[in-house]
């Protein structure tokens, strides 16, 4: 799978103002973000449960869903709605949020890296253990345990993959970043959460080379084909208590 931005030979445009003005979406404190998310979740469930009672069939059990919808995967099919004028204006007038492609100073050496933001303060990260990082073809199963829209539930394979994962919580004032090409990227899975102070800016579009979609939109990471290895982390939003994401 080709990375969204290659480490060499690419010319990109970076916007450096909005993250200085607005910081991190929802705040930089994990506990505060979790409390506010729970309050919004309670309001959402009241409305959602009323709708469920009106529209559901008999013998169905209400299962609450998370109030914030999962971002559409970044691909050619979804690029149009993710790059709409409304979405672009919102991105310019908001802080760093999940789905943003950012350039940041490397936490361990000189230079910069370009990664996608997957987690904010208080978010729970399930990442592959380092001893299985490069040989795991099943870590996609972990993602499906929490993010499967069809609600197929856990399987023997997915639970086995959970045992190959490590759990981390993004600390206050930090973000979790990963490359879109999970099997060939050095990112937070290697050096941990990154201070938001290291962010240089949001990537808006690629000038050169002329390939794919030039605009770098805020969206879910692009996923490889089902038969391809995936070693990316799974992120559970701050405040989530088992709701379907």
C-alpha cells in the first residue's frame, strides 16, 4: 500500500495557524474530554432510544451507539464529501482532530514526519505488541471487535488478536499519530504519544507529484485490502463505555 505522503520528494502545503488558535478539539485534558463526551452521549441515547422504540421490530434489544460517527475512510469514493467546502471551512476553523494529516517535529531526533492523527487526550489505544508487529496478519480483527458496523461480535480469531495487543491511554496534551501504510511506518506505535507542541501544521494538499487526490482531507485512515496485512492500532474514544462505535 502506497503511503499518503512519501518521506522524500513530495511538495506539500502546510497550514500553520488553526492549531495555534484552537489547540486540540475538545481540549487538551483527557478527563475533561471524557466527561464532556459522556454528557453528550447521555443526550444522544435519550433521542436514539426514542427513535428505536418507534422504528424497531419486536424482540430487538436496544444497543446504544456512540454519539460521534466514525469518520469515513479516506479513499477516492469518499473524497468528494470529505473535501467539500463545508468540511474545508470547518477544518480551517477548528483545532487538531482525529483524521487530520499533520507535519510534526520528530520526538526522538532532528527532522519532521507526516502522519495522520488517530487519538487525542484520554483516548484508549490498542496497538500490536512489538514482538508480533511485523508478522501479524490478524490485527484487523481487533479493529472489527470495536468498529464493525454490522455488529458481528467477537470471534475466536479476534479474541486471539486482542491478546497480541497492548493498551495505552493518550496523556494530556498529547496526540497519537500513525502512518496510513501501517506495515511500513515508524510512528506512535514505536515512540509513543507525541506532544501537541511538536505539531508544525495541518497538511492541506500535495503539489507534487501529480498522483491520486491532491487534497489531504480529515478522514479515517485508508485500509488495505482484506487479504493484506494490517498492523495499525485501534482507538476507543475518551468516555466510551462499550457503546458501538
